[in-house]
């Protein structure tokens, strides 16, 4: 006995209607006419034998069956996309659309260095970039809204695999005239009495910076916490804001060399010095969902980014 099955197009209509809650806006987002979208939803309801959408003067809302159907529809469409990606990758890897996430403390400094090289190496690749904090990028990977993400390692998350790309040295940055500005042999322990300006909570770079200062905390006594290394009255939302705060004389900070080499402090007149010996503040790596149809491509892209940075 044959069974009428929903089409992928019908499932797409249901998802976009759930996202917009209005037939007119949903039709516009799906690039179809409103009658076409409405007819597709009606056909889907007939196929499934239940009402999925309640239509009213104020818009459209999903029934409980509709909510369950949307959840299944997203999974089905994602599996269909994985099928397409796997088939294409088997013939020619790293072609077509690839959704890459990047954390804000990496994106503006690494991408300009590597995108031209990636474009030459993979001429058929279309990179769609999303900049966001690490935990949201990891969530997007798990929900299959991203294919891979450039993040700072280590980062442990269930179902996520990573590959190291490069180590990123940390540098000390302060206004000219700061007591450590001309220190020839700068040690993390010298920051014991120096509350630092850091990024706000949620940025992994803040945690990495605090870990660098852990040596200085031991000099502050057994009761000191890592958070004591950060100023509690100021926190920046971006590295660009952070260096402007340092320039204004509000304090000192630690910066990743990737950002400094990318021009973050150019023209600001700051004193930027390495630690002696150098401090490897964080590791840059590629992350992807374990079992993803694009796992091999993500690993290959990580290797290509590493080669581009070396070049």
C-alpha cells in the first residue's frame, strides 16, 4: 500500500510559517505568493490527517500537532541537507555553501589573512560567516545550523570534535608611562597588584586571560581568586572597546597576538610587550558536530586555515 508523504517544500512552508506567525510574511520569506503557501500548508494537513495551523485575524498559530510537526520537519530538512552535502563532498569536497561560525575575538583579525588563500584553494566554496560567542556557536553546531566554527580551545562539549590550528600568544598592553610599560623581562606574577581591564563575562578570551594571571594570584595569598585579577567596575564588549579603555588610562590588559598583528592597536600609542618567556594564552581551533556529513570537510578546512596563517 502506497502512502502519501509530505514534500520537502511543504515542510519548508510549515517551518517558515512557524517562524513568522503570519501567512503574508511567511510567503514573502519563502519567495512565493500567499495562496501558494496557504495551499501547501493545506496539502500538508491533508497528508498528515490533522490540523497544524489555527488561522485567525491576528495571524497564524500552531496547534500542538503543528508544534510537533515543525520539530520533525526541521530534523528531516537537516538530514536532507546532510545527504546533499555528503554526496557533493564525495565527488568534490569543499564546494557549495559552507556555514562557518567565528568568535568575535578571532573573526576580524584572522579572516582577512586566510579568506583570500581559501578562495584560491577552493574556488567552488561559498563561505557563509556568522560571528557569535562560543556557547552560541556550539549550540548552532549541535542544531545543524552551522557546519563548523573557529573557536578558542580547549572547549569541551558533548558531541563536538575539534582540531587545533595555531597557538595564540598573549601580550601585555598598557598606556605609555605605566609602571610595567618598559619592563624588559615581564612575568605574569608581576600583574599580582594590577587589576586588569578585560572583556565582559561570556567571552572565552576573558577566561583565558584570567588563566594567564593565575600565577600572579598565588602571590596575592591563598584566599585570592582568579576574578581578583579583573577590574569589577569596567568590562568591554569587544577588543576594540577594550584597547580604547586602555588608551584612556583606565588600566592595562592582555591581548592576543593575533589581534595585535591584525592592527588592533595601530596608531593608539600603547605599550605592548611580550612576556618572558612567551605566554601561550589560547589555542585557535576548528570545531564541528561529531558524525556530521561535513566533518571531513571541516577538518580539511582547518588544515587550510593553518597553512594560510603560516603563509
